[in-house]
């Protein structure tokens, strides 16, 4: 029987223990996270100076290599924004804008774009693309200087944040009436990962403290958006790349094989797009979301009045 862990005002069953941290199913927060939770000050140095140079040294290079595929992904996100917004509402903020590919795509289709990003390397890279980027963390103080937006986008951000609810409340504050939020996080402790542990003896490779603090699924992120003042409009998965592991392609710790599996995922999506069947892919990924399957959770929400 799993033990119960209490830390400050957080209580929950311990699911895993990695590098001196416990992952708990937190009753207080309504989602899984590590304890102890690193402070904002502890995380700040990592993301300002180390993240893209030490933790993800190939990320900027591979974003450039994958740009055609990313533009396909981003085009569909902007299509969704434009479906829900009037044509005169085209101001977007990307929180954790990274190398800027998402904003560059928006700028090229006529959006007014702004990014906020703490990593010096990513900011330098983005500014060379002609993008407007604020080099900082999003806090109440910085948020008050940014103005209002019709869309707030945050991809692969909330899993790194000590207090994701506060981040979503800041996002809501930044939105105009009826504005949209798009949140993307890893879909962790999902059914395919469970099968890999139970049947194949995999360790929880997705648990990566202290960088990954929070571990969401579709239900827990949906609840968090709702209590933060958003109506969830769309729940969509991304390609369930864990499926390759279930088929015997163990890419965990094997970068070369991981890239091969990623290339197959890209080809799958390219071919559906080229054949005019992107809508089939969207329907498939929304159906997978109903079963909690997919490597990432993608939720679109609307600011409630």
C-alpha cells in the first residue's frame, strides 16, 4: 500500500520517488506534483541561464530542423483561435515563448505578437527573428506592464511552475473579455505509461524533478482551468508517441531511436495534411483525449465573464 505524504499544506498518496523528491496525488491541489516543491527563486537561475544550454542543449537546433512540422501544428492552433474570435481580435501573448517559432508563425499571418521568456539564449534567438520578447518571468508585476491580449498561449510551461493556479489567474487577468487561452502540458501517468510499467517493467522516465514539478492529465488540467475562471472549449491530444514503446521501440535514453520515432510521427501528420485530411487527424486526437491517451494535453479555454 502506498504511503501518504504530508508536506506543508499538501497531502497525497506517494506514486513515485525520484532524486529525493516524491510525486504525490495531491488532495489539496487536485493534480500530481513533487514534494518538496522548489521555490520560485530556486527555479529562476535554472531557467535564466541553464535550461537551453544544459538541460535541453539540442532544443533550439531541433526546433529549426522541425520548423515545417511545427508550422503545421501552429497553423491549426491559430485556425482554432480565428474560429472563435472576431477578425479585429488578433493580439497574442506567448508565455514561455522559447525559440519563438509559435510567435513567428502568428506574426506571418498578421497577428500582433509578444512573448515573455526567461531564458537568455532563447530570447536572443527569438529577437534575431525580429520578434518582440520580454526577457523575464511572468509575475503580477510584469503582467501589469504587458497590456491586454485576445489570446494567451502557454505550451510546456505549467509543469515547470511552483504555483500553476496563480499562473492561470495571471493569464486570465491578461485577457480581454471573452479572450482565449491555449495550454499544452505533458500527459503524464497516462494509460499507455501505466501499461508500460505493468507489462514491460519500465521505470517512470517522465518523472524529471526538479524541472518537472507538476504532472497533469486531461481531467486534472481541465479542473484547474475551470477553477481559474475558464470555460474549456476543446480537449485535444497530441500523437501518442508512447505507442512506439508498447510496440517494442524503446527510445527511452536512446536519442537516435527517439528521433526515428519522431520522424514517423511527423510523416503520419504530413501525409494526412497533404491528402486534405487534417480534420480527420483533429477528430482522432480529440477522440484519444476522451480516453486520456496522447503524449500531451492540449486544452483551449475561454475567459468566463
